C-alpha cells in the first residue's frame, strides 16, 4: 500500500536536513519508538510499541538509509520489523524529499507499506491504515517541531496508544466523508 504524507519543519532546509538525517536524534520524535543499536552494515536497530485496546504490540527491527543525496535533500529508508510475539511483520520503503518553503522546510514522504500476519488484520481497511499513518505523521511532526524549537520533544517514549490514534483516524475519515474540517 502506498501512503503519501507531507509536513513542515520550522527551520531552513539545511537545518531540517541535518536533523532529519540524524537518526539517533530524530527517533525520539517517533511515537512509541526506541533506538536499540546499530549493525556492522550501518543499519539502525530499534523497537516500536503500540497498544490497541488490550493488545500490546512490540515490533523489533531495523532500518537502513540509502540513496542519501545531501545536495538534492532526498533520501530513502528501508525498514523491516517483526512483532515480538510472532503475530506478523511490517516492511516499508520510504522516500523523503525536503524543499524550502519560505522560512520553513516542506518534507514530502512516500511510503510503500506491507503488513503481514495478524497485524494486517487490525487495520483491514486501507483507508483506516492510511488515516492511522496520517495521524502518526502529525504526531511525529509536532514532536519534531518541539525538537527544532529546542524544547524536549517528549519524555522517554511510552507505547503509543493505538486506540487514541484509531479514534483520531476514524474522526478524520468521518469528517472527510461529510466534507467537514479535521479536528
């Protein structure tokens, strides 16, 4: 499934590029994520936690940056993670493109996401998965803005509330269906 997102960073493109390519620094902005190490090949190992109602999911995996072009301000990230209890996998290929937008930087992200196993059943509808991804991006962008403004982005990350993200995603879908604004 392909998902397109964009957000703004309240900084010039060079400063935004330096922050976004600094994986140990940026991971604290990702809801529920934690960096656990690196591999000899230069990949980053980590875990992500999400709670959907009574179901707690924990994914362990790695991500590798490639096709990093500091001049064009583009890069790609390949990630793969498995649920710690064997309930499925998540794989993604992401492309990032940063561009100046007045005094800010626009970040466009294209994600090709694949879910397998039981985890794929939690968000059967493609529209729901996209809305959850959009909400995750909004939360990430808010944390990133705090980081850029030199405030602590968040205390050590707690498991992200899948139920909270799910309700916000459903509210956004319903608002779009009825032509209303997102809350």
